[in-house]
C-alpha cells in the first residue's frame, strides 16, 4: 500500500491506499503552505504533515512497514511548500506527470521514513526569455494537474474540453484531443471575493437586514445589469455599486449578493474569451466548485458564447475530493508499473 498526500493553502489531506486503488484510511489537518508564508519557516508545515501521516496509521491500526511510499501533490512543491520543484511544460498528460515524478528520500524535507514521489505542477509553454510583455501567455498550476487526471479517469470526458475549477481562483484548463493539459488561464476571483467581503465596507451589503424589502429584480436582470456595469464602468467601480443598491435604491441582501457574484463572473468571462482567442476553444466545459457559482457560470457562458455549449458541473465536495485522490492514484500506479 502507499500514501497520497494532498497539500493545499490551508489544509493537508492524507489517504492510505491499496495498490488496486482502494482507500483504506484518511485524515486531514489544518496546516498548509499559508503557514510557511506567515511564519517564513517550513517547520509547521513539515511537522503537521509528518504528524498527520503517523496519526492516520495509528488510528487505523496500519503497520508502519506496510506503507511503501508516499505520493504528494499540490502546493507542497511550491516555493512556500516543503520542496520547490520546477513545473513541467505543457502539454502534459498522465505519461508526462508520472515520467516527471521527483523522488525524494531526504528526511530534512519530510521525515516519514520512506520515499516520497512529488508530482510536479504544470506551466504554460512560453519563450525561455519571456518578458513582461508576454504575461498574458503565462500561467501555472500546482494541484489541479492531479485533479484533471482524476476527472478524466472518473468521468470519461469527450475531448477536447475545458476543465474549470471554481475555488480560491477560477482556473480554465484546456485539455486537447490527446488528453493533455495544453494551457491554463487563472484569475484570483475567489480570493478577490473573500477580500471584498472581509476587508472592505462592501461586505456589509450582503449581510441580511431585518425588514429589508427586495427590489423585485430577477436573477437574470441582476446578471445583465452587473455584466453591463463591468463592461462599461470596469470592475473597480462596479464593486462600489452594492453600496448604492443598499443605500440609495430598494434591494435586499440576496439581490446584492447576486449582483456581486455576477460582476466577478462577468470579469472572469474575459479569461474565457482569451483562451478561446488563443485557439484553446471547445464547446465542452466541465466545472467543479460551489454550486451557486457553477450555475451562474453555466448561465453566463451560454449567454456569452451560445446555447450550444455542452456544460457539466460537479459541486459535491466528496466527489471533488475524489478527483484528487483518483488522479494521484493513477499517477502512483503508473510509477509502480514503471518500476516493476
């Protein structure tokens, strides 16, 4: 058996897996690369991952010697992770991911007493001597490369297609006919929303107010108005408008929340358009993330690019977790075959 380590910004998950892919045990802890960013030291991340690993073994009566290796993905390979490993250059599929595995047995990196196979992230293909003028072509991922392998394994997507994650970022990943990630484009929309709500006075505009009367706006009307405002006034000014809606016009918190979500999504549409303009175009989209956001992007993309789009979305958190697990298992099984 082996272990799968999924390290994110704030949370690390560990799974113990049989070689045939059966999951025997799992655990999670609130430690991630954010801790390295805050403290300037890898100690909390290293100790947290190590402690969780051995706790999962102990809690599930799994003998230490039965777990032969660990396979790790996500932000753990970034400059704020446990070891910084260069990205693979797109296009990248399962073969390239397993071939690009970085094997580490250094206890200073992670002292768990067995080899760790780190899965590299992916970056777009751009000139070696790229300059600021090339920024629109530059993008990368750490973690999503495993999820897309899991999605293709579990969902049998018809290709080419665009896989879109809606989380702390909106990330559009174009998968070509060969099942390889050819390019990605990322926005900071999820973190932007959190910062807007928690760190500006706009946040109070979506808190329910007792006795507030709705303005009678439909979902579609609010999306249309927000899209128009972003297009003509810009996102910065549009983000002030929920205050106008609350103080000067008659609306309730639900309507203002839809307006904010729609404005951020309208700005994200530029990223979708950019991908299509670069030739990464398909009428098939696969979204995963929060349900309300999935449904809004479904509606807005069809308004923007036509009703003939084939859009699938998944918002069940357990199924989304499985994308990472099954993707890592697929890479691990490929490594096992290579070494057998």
